[in-house]
């Protein structure tokens, strides 16, 4: 198992390397440059040239990339032009906020999705199944930024139960209850789509398993229905649902971009959006690298869990 | 299982909802900003969003008089200007200290300008300083004695005093720059009414009362700036009581706040002008009659009332009325007169050539550029002008427009916000300011009389003399119509109950020295 994990981690290195080249090229290809973004109306060719020289952007593209790579190997991600602070500080701070939000949303969608899928399958074509199916379809098809605004309107503006934005109260607060209070609405919004996807897949997987011979055998042995469903069928169905949760982790991370903007959550998604619009190359590089690495790790974790659950894969 | 779940949900919801939603505390003002500040080093930043904080933490040698764009003494008590307009001598205020305790004196002033302007200065590498060219006319700064400082200019430069009142001219503590180097922008120290206290990235920035402020300690104990980039979220936060002040309210939401007695809406016209650059070098707009026809054809009143919903006023010429002393108030905007436009087009022999129109999606001061672009297209088409819109994202757009429109487009949207009546015409309307000469005259307007007036106005040191020159320039430009003059933006802000003495300034800076919230 250790060898397997090590191999997977090693395989991730060329992926991340290739990704950094692609990001570098895309950022070089889109028109506009940081100096123009900083100077705005005052961006004369002369001022732009002077500022680019100050920012070290007058070097050739391969030269810039090699400098960046050299610094990266020493653990230095450079300095953000737009924020005037080290990229590493900004990225780590922002990424931990995203992890809290995306992690909570992932736990939330896994629990709710699995639960809804199992109940649906156990009561196939019953009232619960139909009700859950409708809810799940609404969840999948609602644009998440709209759902977020709606929840803010309902729970922050009308009934002032939850705060409209931010991660902590701006005075006092700062403790766990304060965090949870701020986390509730954005995490729920972010979890909505993934919950639907997981619920649909769990239902299908469960129905598949319930048709198997060993389930009939279990029932024939006289086991209670609850025991059949949770002990036997659910465990087997989980094997095919787990990798999907791994993929959903990627979607949740991606979806965080909108949700972070709507709820002013200080995460890496909103950071990337700003960094791209200000052409802050080093910040984009740092951010994408961390998100990609996290995505690789999530998928690896899902695969490991799947291997542990399914003896055939060992 | 079911009971357990129910218990868990109940417990969770109690935990989540229990902290009462506090209103903002007394004597602390919470301001909703449109973005995270970049830096608190006034020489390193360019955005109004940052200026709104900086003007409360720092002072300059001069500042704008309350409610105007005229300069008055600030850290400099008085000044004299030599006959030739090239030497400015400032007498500094005595007994002023930076927040870090070091004294403000002539040496500190010299340090500030040398850091920005001299490449061999030991702290020049704490930049870059993108707007340092505001002071490119400065040749040498000399500390004559502890409280006297002398600026030698390369040539007479009348906007110098108002540039000193701009954030690029705010005075930072040399000791703090020496201590923090490149990170000074996160450990700022000035002489202003509020001291920097805390910056929690992407969440809040706190400044507290400077008890020893030379102009009297402010009533507020602290100001908390919160960056909220999404306008809808900013509105929701304001409505739910999480903010005391919100700036840049979208036009669609202003009415909602106007109708609610708990809020006060403030508006203030600023030194902003929104216009269309016309390409005079080639195509139909090379003819003055066709440029005037475009000015007549576009219904500017409908643009500001319907699209901008009253958040702007119709512009008459190239100089915004906010520069009251230099504004020619005898100018009338081109009236909306499609018949006259058609007549002018026919007289000029316009043959229905297609016009390419550069439109941007957004950008600093651009208001609602897509909607305005399409409305303008419709107005021009109504008088028989064929217009093809090309839309670009802001940075790309600047990269296309600033190098000049030749061979690419006939017209382009543009907006400027400046601090002196000299800046915009000097950079955009002179024949020596063509793009290949480092200027912004992207439409290639050239009129010797205008060049002459702007040159004289820059060299004159008497405000009345300058005013007369600017007023004449506006008349000529109005008649020549190198632009379609469209709108002057009014900045707005909403304040919550309990906020007193809040006032927007024509400079668009957010001065909070006198604001109270008992």
C-alpha cells in the first residue's frame, strides 16, 4: 500500500509541472499585463515599460519561467504584484479558508447524498423516493450563486439568523461557534449540487446491489431489512460511490469560486478570480498549483479508501 | 438512529444560530469597500479603493478644501512660489509626529520624494511607484532647515500644488520605511487622524483614533474597512446591519435605500468625465460636421436617466464641473437633435460607411459600458450611421485603445478621473500627446490654439489666469468635438442610522476625520 501511494505521488509531479507550464503560457497569451492593470488609465507605453522593468517582467518568457521554477525549488513562490506580499503567505491563508468551506461542504454532501440515496433505493417508487428525487433534481439544476443570494436574502436580510458574508465576525467572535455561524450558509450552498449527484449515484448503485444473489440469500436467512440494507448492500454500493465523491471534491473546490465571491469568503477561488483580472501571474501560478495538488491528493485518498473497502482491488 | 439524528440536528442548529447578530458598536464605523486594499503605502497604489483608506491615515503637504478641488495648507502651513514658477518653498507645521513617534520635518519630506523619484535612493527598491510621474517635474528637493523645504522644478508646472494633495503626495514615516522595507505597505505609519491597527487579509482593516492629531482628534474611536467585492453581497450586508457606510451603490439599488428611512443616500459629482474618443485621422470622423452630428445624435439625457438611473449628469465639455474654478459654465451640452444630426451628415456627404466602435465590459470609472455602448449604437443607427461594436475585457481594451485607434476603430469608450483640470486635456488633447509620443491622444486631435492654451496654463502660477485659459480651451474643444461628451459621474454612498457628519468629497476620497457615530 505504501509503495502504491508513493507511486501515485511521484506520478503527480509531472502533472503539476506540466500544469505550471500551461498556466504560464495561458497567462502570457491573454492580452494585457500587470503593469497596465496597475496603471489603468495612466498606462502609457513609457510608464508600462518602466513598471514592467521594476516588476522584472522585461525578461524573456522562458527566462521568467526558469527563474520562477528555480525559486519554487527553494520553496519561494515569489511576490504578488497586485497585493505586494509573498505569494506563499497569501495562498496558504486563502487555501486554508477554502479547505474549511470545501471540506465542510464535502462532508455535508457525502452524508446527505448517501443518506438520501439509500433511503430512495430502499423505498423505490415510494413517496420518500419520489420526494427525494424531486429535491435532488432541484439541487442539481439550481445555479449555486443564485441559491447563495437567495439564502442570504432569506436568512441574513429578512430573518437575521445568519451573517450575510465573511468568515468571522469583525469584532469579537473568532472562535469555533462564530466560524460555524458564518460557515453554515456558504457550505450548504456549495454542497447542494454535489449532494444531488451523490444521491442519484448512491440510489443507482444500491438498486444494482439489491438485485444481487447474496442479498437474496441474506434476506432468505431471515435478516431484518434494515440489516440487509445497511450491513450488506450499503457497504457494497459504497465501493462504487467513493470514487465519485473523490471527483465531487474537485467540483466542490471549483464551485467554491462562485460561492466565495457571493459570500465574501476569503478563499482561494475569489483570490484566483482577482489575480487573473489583475494579470498577477505569480499569484495565479501559486494558487493553481496548490489547488491542483489538493485535487490530486483528494483523488488519491478516495482511491485508497476504495481499495481498503474492496478486497478485490488489493 | 432517527432520534439520534434529530438530536444532532437540533443541537447543531442551536449552536449555529445562537450568537446574536450584533449591530455595529458605537463610535466604531464599519465601511464596506469594493475590494481588498493592495497596500497602505500611498506611493505604491493607484486605486480609489485604496485612497479611501489612505487619506485618513496620512496627510500631504497640501489638501483639498472641504467640498472643493481647491488646495489649502495641510502639513505645510504656507508656501511661496518664485517669479519663474520653478521654485516652491514650503514652511512646515511645527510639532507634528508620525504615528511611530518620529518627528515630521523637512528631512522626512525630502526622503519621501527621493524614495519615489531617485533610482539610486537606498529605499527606491521598496516600490514600484507607478504614479511617481505625477512629480516627474521635480528636479531637486532640499531641506533648507528643520521646517523649511524647497522644491526645484525642471519647468513651471502649475498642477504641482494639487498633485501634492493627491495620495501619491501623502507623507510616510521614513523610520517605518527603513524598518519594514518592502513590507511597509502592511506596516504603515503616517501623520493622519487615524493610526493603523490591524489588517486581517480579506476580512478587515482596522484604524484607530490618533489622540495627538494636529488638526484635532477625530470623534470616532475606530474605523473598520471590510472588502466585499460582490455588489449584491455588499447591499445584503448593508441591509442586514453589518455596515455603517457603503460606497459605490449600483444604480439599481439606490431607490431601495432612498425609500428606507433607516438609510441616508449621499451623492457628490466628481472630477470624472465619460466620453467617446473619435478617430480624427481617418474615416468619417475626420470631418468636424460628422463628429458634431454624433454629438447631436446621441441622447445623453436618456443615457444618464435610464441606464445610469440618475447616478451621472450630462457632460458639456472635456472638463468636469467639479473643477468649479476652471469650469466654463457658459457651455451647454450638445442637445439631443436627430434631425440636425441627419442634416449635418447629409451636408458632410456621409455615405453610410460602417463605423467600428470599441466597447469595454467594465473598468475603472466606466459605469455601465456595455449597456451604454448598445444605446449609443442604437442612437447613431437612428440617424443612419452604421455601427459595429467590438467588445473587450478592460485590460485588453486599454491595450487596444491607448496605442491609438488608427487602422482599428472609429470610436471608443473612455472615462477619466483626475485631480487637476490640467491632467486630462494635457494628456489627451494636445498634438504633442499622440500615442507614439507617450500621450493618450488616441483619436489624434490636433489644434494649435489648444496646444498653446494648455502650455500657457501649465506655466501660469496664478489660479485666475489659469482658469481663463482653461475656459477658452473648453470652448474650442466643444466646437471641434474630438469626443462625444457624454456624462459626469456622481459618486454615491449610503449611511446607516446614527452616522453623523458624513460627507462625500468631489475628490472622491472618503474623509472620515469629522464623522461621528454616538
